[in-house]
């Protein structure tokens, strides 16, 4: 795991090495992925009431089997 490899654990670096702060972009441990994301301009293709499905054209963020909230857009 040398020669500039970034494929290793996210170790905690000593704060004494840095001048009283953590530099932006350092691979430090922390929370990842617990944020709400809003995606706009997604078109609803089809609504299947029998199977309780909503088919959309575009990407939906998040992992599989997560809850997705759909709000109507504001039409001017």
C-alpha cells in the first residue's frame, strides 16, 4: 500500500502533524451518504396501480430498497 495508493483504510491522521486544522480533501473518517438529495426535471413515464410502481425517465439517487419521496413540480 505504498507509492500513492488511495485504496486502503481511512486512517485517522495525527492532528499534531497539521497546523491546528484539517486540510480540505484529506481521507479522514466520518459520515458518508446520509444527506437528502433533490433531483429535478425527472419525467414520470408510467404509473402502474396494480403493482404499485412509478416508472421515471432518469436516475434516482440512493441505494436499492430505499424510500423515495416524489413532490409535484411548480409549473409557471
